[in-house]
């Protein structure tokens, strides 16, 4: 009976997800799969949905709720670890539940995972800190602390019903991997479709995140790769009219955004230490210490040589 209920539930999920296939994207994973690390476009994930949004009672539920709160108000809750004006849910939309919005559903089950960008096997805690260092342009949080424990507990809660080893289906957008991008067209699209929310200079306002400038994600973030950013833009932007841009428009505007000034990342040249650098990475790399930019930053802050 238990297997029958699971099969029936999965069938329901499958039917639900078919209706939203157009919204179906590392760490996120924010880091793309191996194909995307080689320069191909990362298609959006289609994970099993978590329908129950009510955390459990007791201490476990308290941890889930606190983890969700930290991802909701990341800068306010952890100001010493966030250098940008972004929060985790700036990118992981609908509290990490939206397919195509850098969904966090099932991410917990995909770690440990070998990641080409860092050239090593990462745990889920490593992936969380990767976002703090890159997407939030900040500093890693303690792996053994309460903040990490609660964030990981929230990710576990989102992964209920997703078995370890489940194959996550992907929907490719081949055009995003092959079309050339035009920044002049991108600037026009930004002015017409994006500036009303993100500001003429990409500065953002309130919960609308800045897309360039000192308070945006840094050059080492996944969204600083314009082909990866284009997939997110294609399925989610403009926020009130998602899926209205063509792949060419999404690519052009993402290329324009990612050519604008943004914070640097110390040690970024050590990303992809084993080679195989994607063609949309906006900086040169060369073999270096395992762990890439994050290791280099840790060494610099500790005074190590």
C-alpha cells in the first residue's frame, strides 16, 4: 500500500509539473550540471513538488521555520555575512519552490556532489556557503553553527518525497547555448522591460534586487554567467509577465546586465582548477588550489601563504 500511495502521488506530481513545464533552472542548483559547466545552457529542473507548506510541530518545525526566515531576510538576519542587497529568495523564488526559479526542492538529496567549478566533492553546507560568498558577495557562515543547521533543515524539508538518487528531469532551451548575444539590443530591452523595477542603473529598490553595482552579486556568482542568467530571465522576467521574452531577448538582456560593473571575487582565477571552463565565464582561469576562489579567499583572510 505504501508503494501504491507513493506511485499515485508521483503520478499526481507529474501531471502538475506538466502544466508548468515552461517554468521548469544549481548550486541549484546555482551551479549548473556538467553540461553547463562545459558551456552548454543549463535547462531548468523539474523536481517533485512539495505540496504541504506547513512545517512540523516541535523543535524540528522551529528549525525549519528559522531556516526559512534566514533565507527570507538574509541580510537583516546575518549582516556580517552578506555584502550585497540580495537575500537568498531574490533568486530562489517562491521560498525556493518555484520550478524554473532556481528551485530548492530536492537540492538536499543531490549532495554530496562533485562540482567542476571547485574541482572537488562538496557537501550541502559547502553549497550554501558558496552562495553566501558569491551570490550574496559575503562571507561563509559556520558549518557547525545554528544558522547553517537551520538552513539545511529547511532544505531537507523541501526535499521530502524526493529520494536520494532520483533523476531530475530537465527541459533544454538549445537556443540559449548557441545564439550570439548583442549588448546593444540588451540595453534597449533592459530599458523597456526591466528598468521600471530594477532601476535605470540596475540599483534595485526594496525587495527588488540590484542586478549590477556594489550591492549586487559578484563576478564569481552563477548569474554572472550570462547564458545561465538568460535561462532564469527567460522563465521568470519581467516578474509580472514571465515567459514573454524570446530566448534571444533573454540572452541579449542577460549579456548586457553581466557586462555592467559588479563586485570582484578574490581568487576567481582558480575556479575550474581542472580546466573545462565554460565559455560564458567573464574572467580567465588557470589551474590552482583545489577549492577555487573560496579557498583563496580563506587563505587571504587567514594570512596563509
